[in-house]
C-alpha cells in the first residue's frame, strides 16, 4: 500500500512542476472516473491521483504536500482515530 502512496506523490509532483496547462484544465473538473481501473490487477488509479492533485490545489496545500514525501502522506492520508466499542 505504501508503494502506491509514493507513486501518487511522484506522479503529482512531476505533473504539477511540468504541466501548468494540464493542471489548469484538470482544475476545471469536479470529479474524475477511471472505468478501466481494476484493483485486482493494479495498485494505482489515475483518476484518484488527479482528484488528489486538484483537491490539494483547491485547498492551497499543494506546495506543502509536495515539499516532502512525509508531508504528502500526512496531508493526503491523515491518521483517522476510530473510537472502539466499550461493550
């Protein structure tokens, strides 16, 4: 699972740094879909990666998220505390 985090990080970083026109176009969309994605055969989904990229831009967190792999994981995949059942 951690491997797919790094793939997304590197893909987003490369796309953000080198494709301003593509980024601008991606930001015009509200949702993404990948009809070819099969989780049994692949570990990454380009639609999800694009959605993460656009979300980071719209939240003004892209620079911090791409400043390090650790920041990317912390921002995109925060630890969610789940309360256990007492009884």
